[in-house]
């Protein structure tokens, strides 16, 4: 391992936890919603109970100990310190695999899959710039393409000449960009889901899943994109509240877990209360409410163009695509094949949503193994 890579441990001062509890207990709450569901956002009763549990019962020290059992490191790339987990497989011929989270995820999203994946792969799981325990960029320009270049540098620095890349949410776009920029070193990419525009040529002959995918895109534009518009246009403005108020951060992020998981409107049937808070802590402790949102300011317009228009940036490396039924974007294979010219694995699963590694870890691991074992 390079001398530029140093070990890292999470060490949270007790004063930070005391401050969190104090802020939670002094939250100034709004009045309750005027509806009996989540259509106006997270219901007051739910977020109050979750924040009460966060202040009085949740055990961060247990999570900190569990995460510190994973080999963690930091290294500086292009002027920004990058935090990552690196678990080596016992097999000397194991394929290295870099897996990337998105917003509002973190390395916690992959905690349940890192160990089983390491039976087959050398697993590298970084925190994106501005997220978790990576540094916050102090200049513009840290969009998807620059992060992808940084991940290629990271894999080379770890001594890997050939590797696979996988991801969800922003991790999908970053893994795709890695394949475009570093194809000579990338064995293949695994995407949950692939981002590809609908093909207008199919609109007179849509399958039922394709029509459902178009309906989901329209619903997302109408009802689920407000957070992204705020991140994309004024991340600094919304960041003040997210960094100052744990209750505000909780509501902002937990609403997306409710909306995007395969939970049948009962969130904790898909993701446990402790898992929700474990992930929140990787936003609260390092204060990344503004810095994490800036990735939208940098890159969301480009991603939206890819989802909705013909953009012509094809990907030729071997590609695997896993489509979970409650995912936000669910392109059909014939749509995806226009952008990804070498699809070697395609599976439409029966259970799971946007946070597949957290919701359905066994299925997630099986999908990656099924594809990457050929390399």
C-alpha cells in the first residue's frame, strides 16, 4: 500500500454527542400536517418519536465500534482527503471492486454487504468528497467526472491495475464515468440502475413495465424532485438548517428513505430505526448538509439530461444492470442498450428499492457475484 494512504478510525468526542442530544431536546417543532399520510412530508408524530429515540436510546458508540472493526483509511487526491474502507479478500487472485454510494446514503448503506463481498472481492468503499469522513471540497468542480477520476487514482494507488466498479444513486453515474474514462483498467461495471433515456421510437409499442417507468419519471418530476432542485440551485442556503438542526436533517433525509424504499409505506419494515440513524450520523457528525448537496449543483443537470434525452455518451465496457421494483428510474433493457453497448447481465428483481444494499443485502451480493465472477 502506498505511503500516501494512512489508517483512520472514527473517534467522536463525547461533547459532540452531548451537543446532539441537547439540540434534539430543544427542537422547536412546527404544527402537525393537515393530512393523515406522508403527502406533505414526514408526519410530525413520526419525526418526533424518531428524534426522541435518537436523543434518549440510540447508541452511536456501538455503531462506531462496529464501523471501526472495518479497515478504514484516508488519502489525499487532487487536494481533497478521501476516506475509504478497504477489505482484502483472502484469495490472492480476487478482483478488486470499488463500490460507491449516493445521497442520502453513506458507507453505512454498504455495511451489511462488505463482509460477504470480501469473500470474493477486494472491496474498496469510499466516502464521496463532501460526504462522511472525506474532506469537503473548497472549490467548485467536484462533479461526477472528477470524482470518477479520483476513484481511478485511488485504485491505482492501492496497486490495482484491473478492477470492477459498482454503485447506486450517484454511484451509478460515477461508476459509468469510471468506465468511460478508465476503460483500459475496468473489467466491468455494475449499475443499480443504469441511467438511460426512454427511446421515443418505442412509444408506440411500450411494454407495461416501460409505461410504468415513464409514469414513475413523471411522478418524480411532479412530487419527488423538490429536494434536488434546492440542492441543485441553492445548496448553501438549505445547508444552514441541515448543519444546525438534527431534527431538520432527520426529516430531510428520512423522507427520502420512506419514498424510495420498498416499504409499502411502513418505512421501518424496510430499514430499521437504528440503520436510519447510523446513516444520519454520517451526515450530522461531520456537518455535511451543505457539502453533500453541492454535488447536485455540480452534476444533476447532466444526469437529468441523460435520463430524459438522447445524449450520445455510450459505454462499451462489460455492464451489469440490476433493476429493483421500487427504484426511481427503471429503464427497459432495449432503452439501456442504446447507451450501454455491452450489457452482459440484466435482472429485474421482485423485491427492493433505491437502497438495495441496505434493504436486500443478500440479493445485492448475489447480483454482484453473478456478474463479476466471470472476471
